[in-house]
């Protein structure tokens, strides 16, 4: 019997018109159309599973991201399905190690995100074949095998393979009990839905109150466009939710260092829990200076960090209080494993970014693995939740009572519904052709947190 092989890599440009309702709007990105460069790893195994994943963008440029993924096709087609599922790190190492791709990075930008999409698709394929969700596949894995999935190049001065294995072995203690608790109780979430910058004060207050009623103990507001507006909005949000609810604020890289300190200080009267992305995501020392200047307000960053090296330096420089991973920004599950291990060693909580299409679906797997089989805690840890676009996925994120339910379906929860792919394919899907013809097709109405 011939062994199954990857037979094709399909890539589709999918875009959703979120800018119409200003969902996702912030000081740096006023009109995002949440989009996915969507990849499917086909196999010649007949009715066997496929691997699904995507790179997230906010509209224009999604064609570049899709082209970058398509350019990886020849690296992947023909590979043994059994071999890549037994060692997803082999795909990661081969793609990251391509010298001509590295010249475009190295390990950053459009090409690295493309690699992450393909690597995540391999993990989806592996988990589907194993009959487990990715968080469970990771949690059940042997510590030595998991450590071998990590590329320790450039980070051994902060984390060695031996230290990683020790952390993973320790994480096995009590894992069965934590898995049972996760399945019963879920994982803590916070919501950004009230705080988009394009929302009126009335909508902000209404959605903030609804979030508290729905069980969230933390919300987030976008800031950074106008100080007077931010003070007013923060005052309104604090009055709406009361003193016992955490309010994080997110500047989306808007400020210089001194400006970040001054602006955050001006909001301090309303007890912001953290200031997120206060300056350039590449500015390690800048974040450290902001952290010193705004304490006790915490500093959070990471959603735009290129790779594990940036995370290593943020931790080494004591530049952050909260580390924010993104499931579709770095080089896939393998690199996020490295980042989770670095955070575990340094004792810094991870609160993932999940504001875009499909990101809630993916990143919950990583946090749930961290709880079950690495750090063993959810203290000061929450996953971002945004209440739109989940209906386009076959295994959508479910949040109830302010907590993510643990997914139980095999895979990475990354497979989109066929009808959604067909409708929102850009530029020739029915939604976009009708839009181009002036038909102005209906946009999904505001959802709820439940």
C-alpha cells in the first residue's frame, strides 16, 4: 500500500467587510476588513483528513500574504503525511531554513507568517489524524518530543533544551486533574468588543455593561487617537463597570516612549490594568522604559512581535508584565511553543491576542495546553475574545460566563465553512461581486458575547 502524501496546497484570499461597522477599529487601523489567507493541505489519502490554517490580515495586502503561502507549495507537496504528522517540526525547520526565504526576513514579515500558516495546517492535519484537538495533542505529548519541536537557535542564552524538558516534565504533574477542570469550567476570557475606537460613548457603555452581565471580569478599550476623548471614554467605561472589573487599554503602537508614559499617566485615575502595545513592537528598551514609567499599570505586548527572539529579549530586559502571543503571527505552533516555554521560565503570564478572524479559534488551544501541561495555572491569564465572525468556522470558539469552552473536535479549529469561503472569496465571491456592482450586500449585524 502506497503511503499517503501531501498532494496540493490550496490558497484562497478571503475577506470580511468589518470596516462597515468599525469593528476592529483602533488608533493605527481605522478601517480594517478582517481577512484570511486561507490554506488547505490536500492529501492523496482519499477520504482522509486535510490540514487547514490561515494567516490573518486586515484587508489590503491579503493578496501578498496568499501569494507568499502559495510560494511554499513546492516545499510541501510530495511530503509523507505520516512523517510530517509524526514530526511537524521537520516542516518548520525546512521552511525556516530555506536560505532564499530567510533573505527576505529572516524569520519575520509576510514570508514568516506564510510559514506559520503552513506549519499550523500541518498541526491541524496531525491532530485530525490523531482524533484529538490540538491542545490535547500537545498536552498528551512526551516532553522530550515536545522539546524537539522547538528551535532553540538564538534563544539558548535564555532557555536550553534541558530546561524546556524539565518545565514540560513538571507540567505533567497533576495534568489529568487540570484537564478535567478545563473541560468542566473552561478558560478565562476578556472581551475587546465594547472598546473599538469607532464606537460611540453610548455603544461603549452599553456593551461594557453587557460584558459584565455576561460574566467577563476584564474588558479592553482602544486608545491613542485623542487624549481628551480617551479620558472621557475611560471615565465612562469605569463608571459603567464599577471598580471590580479590570479595564485594559490598547494603543496599538501609536506612541513614542515619552508620549506613552504621559498618556498612560493621564488615564491612571481610572485604574487601567495594562497598557498594550504602547510603542513600536520592535522597541525592546522602549517598552522597558515605559514599564518603569507607568508602574503599577502593567505593560503588555507581543501580537506584532516577529519571532521568539523578540520575545526572549522582552523577557530578558524585563520590558513586559504580560506577554501576548498570536497564533498566526510567528512561525506557527512550533515557535509559539518556544515562546510559551520562555514565558514559563521567566514567570510572566501569557494573555494571547485574538482580535481577528479565526484567532480566537486557534489561540485557545495554546493557552489550554499551557494550563494543562506547562504552567498549570490560569492566574492573571485571560484570552482575548471578540464576538464576531465565529459563525464562519466549523468548530467555532464558544464563550459562556466569561470563559472559553474547551474544544473537543479533532484539529486546530481552523477549518472554515465551505459556504463562507465561497461567499467571501476576494474579489470574485458573491459578496464582493455584488459590492463592486453597487448592490451593497448585507453585513452581519452586531453579535453578543454569549
